[in-house]
C-alpha cells in the first residue's frame, strides 16, 4: 500500500536495474514510501509483473524496458517520467554487472568493455538525461550504486573494481557541478547483498563465499531491502544537506 505521507510521498523516481536484487527491492520500498516510479531494466516480462504488483498494492509505476548502455533509451525513460508523473524528482541509477574475477592480465577485453559500458557509461547516460530534466524543474536527487569495490579492492576483479571507483568519481563531480542548482548526487556502497548477481557469482566461484561474508563485522550478507532503504533516504528531502557522499551499507566491511 502506498503511503501518502511517506518520506517519498508524491516523488517521481526513476530506478534502473529494477528486475532483480537491489533495484527490485527499491521499487517496492520506494512505492511503499509514497513514490511513483519509472522502472528500467532489459527483461520486459519481469518489469511488467513488478509494475502489476505495485499497482495492485495501490502504488503508481510505469515501465521503460531497455538498456542503460543506450543513451537514447535513457532519454526516453526520463521523458516517460515527465509524461506519466509530470516531472522527475529523483533517480536511483543502480543497474550493474560483474563478469570476470580473473587476475587482471587474464581478463578478456570484452569483459572489461561489458563492465565499463554497463557500470560507468550506464550511470553516465542516466545522469546526463536526469540532470537535464531536473534543471528544468528546479532540482532533484540522484543516487548511484557503487559498491565496497568502489572503496577498496575486493575479490570482484579489476574491471568491476575500476568501474565502481569511477561511479564514485562521477557522483562527486556531478555533486559539485550541480549543488547550486538544487541537485544532490550521492552513492551507496553496498557490501555483499543477496541477489541474482551474488547467487550466480557463488555458483561460479564457491570458494569465495565464506571469505566474503566473513569479511564484514556483521558476518552476513545483506538483504536487498537493506541497500534500498539507504537509497530511499538519500532520495528523500530528509537528506537535504547530503551531497557528494558515498554511504557504506556493508555491515562494517570497509571499517577495518
Ligand atoms: P542483480 O540482481 O544482478 O540486478 C542487476 C540489475 O541490473 C537487474 O535488474 C538487471 O536487469 C539490471 N541490468 C544489468 N545490466 C543492465 C543493462 N545493461 N541495462 C539495464 N539494466 C541492466 O544484482 P544486484 O546485486 O541487485 O545489483 C544491483 C547493483 O548493486 C549493481 O550495480 C551491482 O554492481 C551493485 N552491487 C551489488 C552487490 C551485491 O553483493 N549484490 C554489492 C555491491 C554493489 P536485466 O538483466 O533485466 O537488464
């Protein structure tokens, strides 16, 4: 059930990577807090199921199935927010991928390209169109999904680690450039989160599982909702003086 007085009440928010994991959880968390959402990911059938679920719970959602690597698609998705809900108040640029954790000299160039195109150019494409729209309506809030791999070198492989450091660079740069125009730009840095990404990863690299979870003082994986809640707060007006920040959501993993 959508809450008219929730922390995101009435806000029009675009979410990428909404077909699974953190983005799917965000679609539910944000709409429960009163947001109206535009959902982006490539698997159209799954987006439709989620949109139907949100609508039957009394929320408002529309889908824009497509690829964050495609700048024209992201232009259309941002335009859809204005068409459906009148404006774009916030965005959670969360779509991402991980391909190969081999030592750097053994990673294929194509794996490097896939990770950088999705995680860095994807966020770039999103932010350019979102900021363009927000400038016409007097401001907004953007949250990009980085990772603990954006803060330290984890076992996720060099392309992923480089891509998530770059997301923090894009976040800080945009925060500085648009602060005076009322746009806040922040990142979240989740630790291990239960999702398709981690399920697939541990099927391929089972030896890394226990070591990774044990790294966090809380010694467990997060549920995707726990990362989505941090993004919801950063999108809300309650975070009005927070910009350029990277919020760790990692059970303490980067603390020691
Ligand atoms: P996930 O379950 O695999 O979800 C990834 C989402 O991104 C899916 O909805 C996927 O949907 C979408 N996506 C991937 N490539 C896309 C593209 N080119 N265009 C549009 N959508 C695309 O993984 P997750 O764990 O929720 O990951 C979400 C974000 O959190 C990622 O940026 C990831 O790097 C980051 N993260 C995850 C963890 C973790 O432990 N799980 C930790 C730190 C950070 P489609 O396949 O339908 O397009």
